[in-house]
C-alpha cells in the first residue's frame, strides 16, 4: 500500500541521515554494490579442492559443455585470476554441481568435510 511504501521510504531517508553523520556523504550515497563472497578462499580449502578435482572436473570433461582444459588451467593458476575470472569459475562449478544432481540424477552428490 501507499502508506507502507511511504513508511519504508521515510525509514530509508532517516537511516541515510544517520549513516551520513557517522560515515560521510560519499559512503552513504555510493552506488549499490553486491556482497562479494570469499570464493578464492572457499575454493582453496582442502575439502573443496578434493571435491572439485575428484568429482567435478571428471564431470566437466565428460559433459564437454565447457573446455575442461581451460577450467583446469584457471584452477591451477587460481592465485593469478582476477575477481571476475574467479566469479566465472564459480558459475562453471555451480553449473556442474547442478548438472550432476539434476541431469545425471546423482541426488546423493553432496560436498562434505570428509570428501
């Protein structure tokens, strides 16, 4: 309703005024931005590395939707990748997990600390 939207809008204005008092105008009115995940750290954890190398890379290679050689090269040189390249790698890995669960009907596929 109009009243609800008005209350929310006024609440945002009040919050911005308080924020500006403590953090300044440039911070308070900066362009919206996403919340970055620590993907590199996540990928480099030993259980996740094993999961990706032992279960996901073989699936990528047999599925042939992406060039698994390129993905492996990116994986091998993770420390040199830009944030954007790491995000693309995340999309590829996420797709492969999805494909193994929903296309291959591997509902038991799950990442665990013991993988």
